[in-house]
């Protein structure tokens, strides 16, 4: 049976665009419940300026309250060296802290300038510098190429642009390179072609896929990426998410929706669907609205 690793991004990407701010205690509870369901790798915080993303202002507090579980890996998002140093500080002394930093580059100059204050080339150079620091400090590091399939300001993104970026980033030997459809415009044929080309261009680097479901193609795109060789898929419990700097960009694909597709397709993830549905309902109670993910509403396959 085939296997896929799921990276749960709900506590970071899922919450960063929510009007309802989860408390530190609630974030830690969300993470712990996901781990109890079988998630082994999670984005737990974003080390960005609190004025830009106030939902992530308690990054250090969240990290300090996470259990020291050797079977689980905690990821912190960093956009620059200042963010990296904050993430590194969570590991000082006898503290567990962040296990891995996630860097972000952008395939669009305009989006990069609005989101990170950096052009495409500048995000690549900043990421390379962070990768070198992480290697020096013994931290794992990976990188995402955002707006890989389209930008809300520039429109179409050439596949060759993404391939060229991936080749440059591969020189720093990241743990993996993630390809993100930040605004949810991709369709399966594009995804399949992109990942096939990436597998050929950088065969030694594992590929991860990050899809938003803005136009209801996210789950189909995740399957296309898997078929084309992506062994790691991002998802967000309850289908939460969205980018504060991308107009009308709705949530990530729901972890429950992804699990249902994988389970019924004979692909193992090690994550319990029913427990993730229960976590989604817990989140609904806090948000006081239904979750966007469809399986959280419909449930798994009917039991006769």
C-alpha cells in the first residue's frame, strides 16, 4: 500500500486569516488533538511581525507550551533572518522549541513585495541565507515556492519561472521544496505537469504540495500532485486558512477531505479520520460557524 505524509498547517496557515483569534491555550489544544489523531508533523507558529499578522503574535508562547514528543516535528514559518532568530531562540537552554523552519519564496515579484517586502530574487537570497544558518545551528529547514500557479496581481506564472527557482533553491539542500497554489487557481493537468517537470529537474529533493481550495479544485490537485510524485501533502483541519495578502484567497484543503480521499484510495497516512472530524467540530464551536471542509459536515463513508 502506498503512503503519504500529511503536514498539518491548521494552527498556522489555518488560523492566520481568521477574524476569531484563538488563544494560546486553544492553539496548543488544537495541536495536541491533531497529534492524538496521528499527525506527526505540524506547522505550529509563524515568526512574523505581530502587527502584520496579529493572529500569530503568541508564536513563542505557543511553542513553549507544546509537549516534548519525540515522535512529532514542530515547524515554525520564517520569512527573514529576524524571524529565524526568533525561531532559533525557542530552542535555547533545555527547551524543546521548533524542530524545523519553513522558508517562503514567491514566484511573483508583486506578491512578494506586498507579502514579504521582497522581490522574487530577494526571497531566494534570503532563503539561502536562512538555510545556511539552519545548517550551522542544527535545525531542519525547507522552503515553499508560493504563487506557483498564479498571482492575484500579475496573473499567470510561467512554469519555467518555478523550475528555475526550484533549481536555485535546491543548491541549499533543503529538506524538501513545497509548491504552493496560494490563491487556488491551479487545475490537475497543470499540477501534474509541474510536479513531473520538477521531479526531472531536481530528482534528489523531495516535493511537497500545498493547495488552497478557493475554486474547488484543491483536492483534485492534491491527488494529481500525489500521482506525479509528491509524497508530502499539506492540509488544514476544518479547511481553515487563507493568505492575508491575497484577495479572496480562501482556505487550505481540509485535512478531513484529504484523509477521506486517501483512505478510500488505499493510500496510508497514519491519521485517524474520525478524530480529525471531531477536532473540526471543536474548532466550529470556537468559530461559531460551520467548517469549510466538506467531510467535516458529511462524515466518513456511511456505516451500514
